[in-house]
C-alpha cells in the first residue's frame, strides 16, 4: 500500500507503537513514522522506515533501540496486527518491554482471536477445530509470559475494569496458567509421578485454552439477558446457567481433550454440591475445573458491572474464603431457581378485561418477588463463599497471587 513520506495530521490517522515490539529478525511490511509536535499547526509525521527489506539487521536493531516511540499509519493497521500475531512470543518475552505494554498487546490480540472464535460458525467440526487451533497457537506463544508470577502485574492493572466477556475469558485462562505453573505438585499427586517439562506445558496450554473458551456457550443466551443492566430474575438466572451445557454442546465434536471439556462443563460446580450443571461435589469435580472456578469467581468479583462496583482482590478473596452464616437460606434460594424457573407468563387470550388485569398484576407481583429473591441471593452470597471452593486450592490461589508484589493480601490467611 503506497504511503507518502510525510503527513500533516492531528494524530488521528496514526497509531503509536513501541519500537521494541518490532522483531529485527522478522521483516516488517509496514512503514514507521516519527512525530513532530507543532504548536497551533497539525503535527508532522515523517517516514523513518518504509520497510525492513533494504536495511541491514544491525542497523535496524540500532535504530529500533534509539527510538522511544514510533507511529504506523492506520491504513497499515491490518499488516501491523498480523505482524504482532506472528511475533507475539518475541514481544511478550522481551525483557525490556514494560509488562503494561505486553498486557495491552496480549489483550488486543487475544480479544480479536476470541471474538473470532465466539463469532465462528460452529456447525462443522472443521470450523470448530480451526477456531481452537487459533486459540492454541496464541496460548502457546503467550505461555512463557502468562505462566510467570511477574505477569500478574498485568492482571493487577486490569483489576477493577468493566466486565467484558472476552477480557474475562483471557484473565481466567491467564490466572489458571499462572496457578498451575506455581503448583505443579498438585498434578504429580493426580498422575502419581512428577510431570515432565513438556507435560506441564501441555497441561497449562490445554487448561488456558479451556479458560479462554469456558464461557463460549453464552453466545447461545439471548443478548438482552447477557447484557441486562441490573440483577437477573430467576428465569434469566436459569438461562445464564445453561451456558456451561451450551459450551460443551458447541465444542462436542471438536478435538479438545477430555480435561478441557470437563473444565468447561464443570467450572460452576461448587465444592458442597450446590453448583451447576450437575451438582457435583468434592472429589467428583475435576481439578482444573476447580481451579478455573476459583479464577472465574475472583475475576467476576473484582470486575465492575452495571449493577455492582468492583471489589479489591483482598475483599474478593475474603468473601471467597469466608464461611457463610446464611448458608441454609442461600441454598433454599438456589434450589428455588432450579425448581421455579418459569415466570408465570399468563396466556391472556380471553376478552375478560378484569381477569386480564388480575393476571397481569399477579405476574408483576411474582416478578417483583423474583427480583427481591435475586437481590437477597446476591447479598447473601457475598457474606461468604467458602462452601463453593476446595479449601486447599483456594489457599494455594491466594498464596500464588500474593507472590506478586502487585497484590497485597497480607493478613488474609
Ligand atoms: Fe461461566
């Protein structure tokens, strides 16, 4: 794509990028610009490098380290995004690139890949496998970065942001990878022998892919329920709960291994059997599903929603580790959702005006009741959730993220 050597622009046609993100060993097919800020005039963007084909490697390396920031023209954004996808491993493992920038790059690329997967037409196993292959490739490139404790700084910077399904899925996969890498002994117990390096890496990749896809079934839930600004009534709550079964159904014909499918299906099962979809408890719940559950709830509580503020990691983990004094009532409410998912939508076909009004009023009262129940259920749940998690795993989760100086959890254990 032919670009001029010079532009006068307010900056809106350009994107700032970190020169360190350019891998000198990988040729670029986009131009790099520098910006001269000018008072009361449009800024001047001058082309520094048309492409890297004609420049010796050493010279390029020198140039890249001498520039603090460079710009690309938005017309070449596609080329740049493709380039970053191909060179993600180089960028994420570069010791001089700030974790914040790495996190931004990872979230951008991963969001695009997950969005593509969520939008993919899963009617054929081929489509399904192509989407999974893209996620596996991305996760493999990111694994060294996301499984290290230092990368938790990136997660810490994302805490408190608005909840978005894609970012949430990335964080859940990321936290799962970091946790497994910090606690490999858990899997030695499972298999009866220490895991080899490759085995551990495979396990982390599969668990992270499951984390990235764990909520894919939400594409089958009506949008007005998924995006509802406010608390859900019983029917909507039950619909949301069906996403685990939908996820498994969508991915059923895929080549995902059994452990990933189990993680996706069982990531809402509670330790005491009060979760869904199967009401499994304790040992019945697969280990990675339990870890994914902890990461999932931790991220949900620390994210901002339209109906609730974000909690700090300390407050979230305090709720998750706390015993609930109202467990009996909470269980009653949860059971009620399963038993009474139908909002009594009266079939108003008669011309009896009085009866119609009465039925409408009855429906309103019942809907109001349902809403009150949801408010009460959420309030009660926040009093303590220890019954939902494996105590040892939750303790290990707290210890793992506490190893990063960006989380201050002292006094929690
Ligand atoms: Fe979920």
